[in-house]
C-alpha cells in the first residue's frame, strides 16, 4: 500500500509525459514532476530517453516521494498505451495528466522543413497530446475525476523574433485548441483540462535548441536577448511552470476549465523582437 502524504495533491496519481530533461539542469517537466511529488502525488515520469526519466525519479525519491520511470515516445500509440497501463497498474488509477513534450523541428522559416520534418513535429507536439488523452481519459472517467494540464508556448500566440518556427508555433497553437475541446467535452464528467503557456524559460532544452540550429555567436546573442527583453529583466524558471502545473492540478481549482495560463513575465504584452 502506497503511503499518502499531506499536500495540495495528496493521494493523487499523476503521469508526466516529458518529465525528464536533456543534459544538466532542470527542465519544466522534471520540475513539475518533482513539485507534484512534494505535494503528495505519486508520479509516473515518462520520457523518450529512459535515463532522463530515471534521473527525475531519483530526484523525487531523494526527497521522500514516490515515482516510477517510463520509457515512452508519445508519437507511438503503443508506447503511450503501455506507459498508461503501467501507471494504472502501479498506482491504481490516474488523476493528473501532464503533457510537457515538445520538439522544434530543424529550423525556422518556410523552407526549413521537408514534409517529413513537419509531420514529425506534429506527431510529437499535438498528436501526442491527443493520444495520451485518448488513453488516460477513460481511466479518469472511472472515478469521475481528472485534471489534464497541457504545455503550449507563447510561440502559439505571437511571432517575436522575425524568423518564425512554422511547425512548432502551429502545433503549440493546436495544443491550446485541443485543450479547450477536452475541457468542453468532459466538463460535466468531473474532468478539467487547462493549458500552461510558457514564455522565455531558462532551461537546458531552450538553450540547446538555439545552439543546435544557429551559429554559436548568433545563438548566444538570442539567449542574451531573451533575458534582456523580458519585462521582468530575467527569464522564467522551470519552477514557475511547475507551480502553474500544480495549481491547475489541484482538486480545489475545479472552476478553471479550458484556460490558457500565460506564464511569461508579461513578454507577450510588450511583443518585443530581437
């Protein structure tokens, strides 16, 4: 029998897709998984790289939490089904679904993409959210309770750098609309679906993405500009996203449904470019 802890999501079971982090440091998914565990949830951490999932679980266990690692590529429906089944078997159900997976594609601009590149981004960023919901929602319906938190991006709202990432922005905009559809369909059945919309968050993934597709000098310039152009004078932390995920995962937050919670320090209000 798993021991229940006191906290804002005590006794709840959660599955966090994209709960690992590439490289050193802290990502949004790992922070969300850790904070849910700190607040009493039992957490399944799913990631496309098993070592990343295991690292997040080790951090949770080091703080006395309960977590299991899962290997899962969300673009593979069979892998999603297996991850969800293992979570239900281990925890007896799933109360909280967090979709944090996202890839950016090969570059920015219309001609950066071949059709296969475009399809891959959409298979991960939006079809993956659809697939996880298809497998997790029936489990939530068994209890008449559930919290779905999907992670979008301010790229879904504004083009800010003059060199748009077509597939990433379009797929993250679709995440908001899919979230709203889930919110409406299951509103009377005890399930709430909401979306966190991060702005410029200081994560290893974000920095690596710029350095992967741009010359080092250009990448460094953009990374510095992300800090300089924020109205707050700094980028956000993965803990800012984790706190938003936790808020939307609480039972008490039952009248927030279909919301897109922008967490960007006011960046999209100013719409600066670089």
